[in-house]
């Protein structure tokens, strides 16, 4: 139910429409006449509808389409962004959309339409189609991001509910699919809405710390740059801590402003050359060299990372090519363009989301732990398993196979036997030990951090109640 339209100036809407058309006008991959037709179709369908804050409702799909352009996708993505609320909020049907814009746009739009009184079924539709067409997930994330920017008109209780749901689920999805820019932006909005006073205090504290530390950070950057022979690095750039990184941990004091340095070189082989140059001139911190070129992260992140001492400080370095750096910010989007995103790993990620949405478990319980740091652990045959920091042997077992996880007694690491709750570290080779008569217990939930392990345990307990 929408509020009656009010007589408001449409300058913001006109400006957004102008930006949209200007950005796609010179793009040969976008069918401009079709986008213009979608603009008029959506404008007419939403005529007379307003947002909760009184703005014309049509500005919302326009803003979603504007953000979609940034991901360098196709006409279908832009058109669906403009139409994504039409079935839900207007008399138009899926058949109407199919007749006007084709069956693919109609399928995407229908998948983005809420199922009344069923959050799980709504999500199931999105993830089920997303398994074969990633665009529906991207549009949903952009839709949620834009909705987060307009929360002020809602009650404080409703704002908190939406923020908590977004943090639990949509940040999880964005992180799992490597959409780091979206994840950071969504998190920033969440914490600004949930903790406005602390948010503004943090901004001031970080600003003050920046001015206190900028000279020292420049000295660190210069020292690292001096380690590289002339012409090797295209740039050495400091990346600063964002407020949400502290808001994740409420009680932590602000003690740093430099997050890491990004070193860009031209070719992948030069990443290793830069690493060698730096390690021969600066002392490295043991067990912190990570090769994500030969073993990319699950979300597609590529590059080398290491930690070194510079002027008495531990500094994290990321060594990448410009291509890696661009791709790392877009997650699976570059893989979509390369035609390889239907990988086994992507299918596993999507199947987890589908199962959670389709299962009799609370989504919040499955995605309870949101740990950004990851480690890579190996099976005895050399297969790389990516886990979240703090993962146990039990997590590792569930990532290999559900049945193995349910029967896990412990594991062997370097010839030593450990219990199932042993926390794993980077590079460990783990052999799982199982017991034929072993079955999950409720306390196992406290021994896992991986969503897949939590989901399988919750599913088991729903079928086998504990006494």
C-alpha cells in the first residue's frame, strides 16, 4: 500500500534519469532504445506511487539501474533493474513483462517479486534462478542497498529489523560472491543506521588519527617503494581503515588508520618479483605469505599478500596487477564476462543459499558468524579447502562431505591426532578421522563457524531432536 502522491519537485528524479541515459549513451553493449522503452514503461506503471519519504517511487528503480551500470553488465540487467518492482507493486503481470521485454526479463522480474509472508520462499526464488543467472542476485543486492539509504521514514524498530536482516544475509551473500565494494557500502549504511552516535564519533576519531598518522604512513609507503627496483611497481597505495571495520567490534578502541598497502605491477610474474625484492630488504612476519594467484580465494580474489616490518610497524601488503585489482573489487562479475562463473565452487555457494532458504532452519542461525578473514587448508591429496578464520577440523570435514562431518571424531595434522574442535591454521594438511557410531551433538554448534557446517548440523537436529 502506497501513500498518495504528493506535489514534490522532481529534480532528483530528473537528474538520476539524465545520469542514467548519459552513462549508457556511448555504451555499444547497451540497447539504448530498449532501455528508454523500459524507462517509460516503469515510469507509467509506478505513476502516482511514492516512497515512504514522499519521493516519487520511480526514483528507486532508476537508482538501482544506475548502480547496475557500474558492473559493466548488459541491457537485460539494466532493463530488469528498471522493472524489478512492477509485478510486486503494480497490476502488471509476468505475462505483461514477457510480452513487452521478453521471457528472460520476465523471469528475472518475477524472481525479484516478494512472496507474501514468506521470506524463505522469496529468497529461494532468487537463489534458484541465481544459480543459472547471476544477474538476479546482483539486482537484489543493489535493490537492498538503495532501500537502505531511505530508512529514515520508517519506525526505529523497523529500521533495526531491516538492518539486522541485511547484515545477517545480504552482507553474507555479497561477501561470499566477492562483491567487496557492495559489501563495504552496505555495511557502512547498516552501522550508520544502527549506531548513529558511535558512527559519527568514529568518523571524527578516524579523521583525527589520519591527520596524526599521515606523515608516518607516507614514510612507510616510501620505504616499501624504495625496496622495488625502478619501473617494477606502477603504484604503491595506502588503503585506510573504514569505520565499519571498528563498528563490527563495538568495544575495540581505534588504534590504527592504515589497513594495508596495495602494490600494483604490470604482470603476474612481477608480483613474485616484487615479493622477493621486498623480503630481501624488509623483515617479514612468519607464516603470513599467501599466494592467491596459484590458489585464488573462493570469491575470485587474486594476488599475493604478506606482512613485513616497516619502521617498527607490522604492515600488510597486497601485490596485484591492475587487472587483478579491478577484478578483485567486482568479485564474480569478471568471471561472468569470461564465461566461467558456472564453476563447481560457485555452484556450491549457491546451493548452500538455496538449501538454507528452502530448509526448516532459521537463516540467522546458519549465518551467525560473519568472519571476513579466510585461510586455506589442504586435504592429504592436495585439494585446497578455503575456510573462515577460526574454523575447526569439524568445519573442514563438513566442507568435504556432510556424511563425513556428521561422523567426525577428530583429525591428523603432521602425524599428531587432534580433537574435532581443533582450530586450523593456514597451510595445514588435515586428514579427518571418523567413527562409525559417532553422531552430532548440540555442542558441536559451538565448534563450527562455516555456514555449511552450521546448516547441516541444524538440519540434522531438526530430524533427530536431542534429549
